[in-house]
C-alpha cells in the first residue's frame, strides 16, 4: 500500500479524532467555570463540523471502514455526550449561583445537577442503538446526538448574546427603515431572563431532547445520495429554512431548528404511514 493511499484512508480518522479532541477541550473548558463556558460551546460546534466532515471525507475518498464507524461512535460519545453534559452542569451551577463542592449543596440542587449525566447516558444509548440497527443506515430513529449537543451548546450562547449580535435583523431594519431597537432588545432580554436563563426551563428541555435520542420516531436524514431537488424536497427545504433562521436569529435559531426537525420528521412519518396503508 502506497504512502498516498495510507494517507487517503487516514483522513476520515484524523477528522474523527479532531472531533474527539474538540469534545474533550469543550469538557475541560466547561468545568473551568463561567468565563470559559461560551468557548466550550464553540468547541462543540467545531466538533460537529469535524463529525460531519469525516463521513463526507470517507465517502469522497472511498475510505469507509468498520474501524472508522466504531471510532466515530467513540468520538461522538465524548463530543456529543460528555461535553454537553458538562456544559449543562456548569450552566445550571451558574443559574443557581452555586459555589463549592457538589455534595455541599441542598438535595434538590444535587439532583438537578446530577441529572445532567442523563444527557451523556442517552447519547451513549443512542449511539449503541445506531451501530446495531441496520435500518438506520440511510435514516435515523430518534434525534441525532450532534443535534442534541448543539441545542445544549446554544443555551449559554443565547444567554451571552447582545442585541447588536443580531446582525441580519439590524440589516433588515436598515433596509426597511423600521426602527426595531426596542423590540429586538426586549425580545432578547425576555428570552434570556424568562426562558434560557432559567435552569428549571432549560434543564427539562435538554432532558426532553436527550430522551428523544433513544426514541423510535423515524427522523429524516440530511444525507443525500444525489442532489436532485425533486427527490430531496424535504431536505433542501429544511436546509433553506435553517439557513434563513440562522442568518436572522443566530444562536436563537438553533432550538427552533431542532424543534422544527422533530416536527417535520413526525409529519413525514405520519404521511409515509398513510401512504403505506
């Protein structure tokens, strides 16, 4: 085997290991405290980018292998299981304004913090199911672990946003001449104070999406064998919707996109079931 062939086959594994590296770095940063939490979220997003790239590179370079599949699952366990659990743990500590050792807190606080481990447990279960279920070769059952991890990562990012970060809403305001300063500021503060800044709202949401990972609801896959719009309408329309939402609302769009993904998957599943009858 030539050196070039060896390097070609190693590219997907290098990308997978890069995802695991970002996941571990995200975990370290999350556990360091408040000032590092936003950076921890960025590294989860970077891990998701590497995770998408390794599969794409494996197909492009014809370097798919059983080892690559197992390596990918192990990396996903870190990046989309352990890292988001650590981020949620630190975010809840901050929301509760807790300082000190875990077992020095009140019982209900300890229970809330320990429940973050379920994010990692559900991710591990989801990845194990994916590896042994041949039906998931071209579609998914349950929410993909990167989607849940990105939802968790979006929470501290939304909490840290400023009104001026909503660039495209500002651009819309500039083009139309409509003054939206008050509405944008009020809406963002409302989300931060009453939704994403409250642990008793974000934790149940995170656990709900985590539980969705081990559910049996068929989810449409974003992977396309070819790029014909007529045969991939759902995927293309969803990607266009996601891109527009991200441009307009930045991190606020992430929970909306994931919720929309679940709803659209449910609609597609019901439609396919009706057609089959």
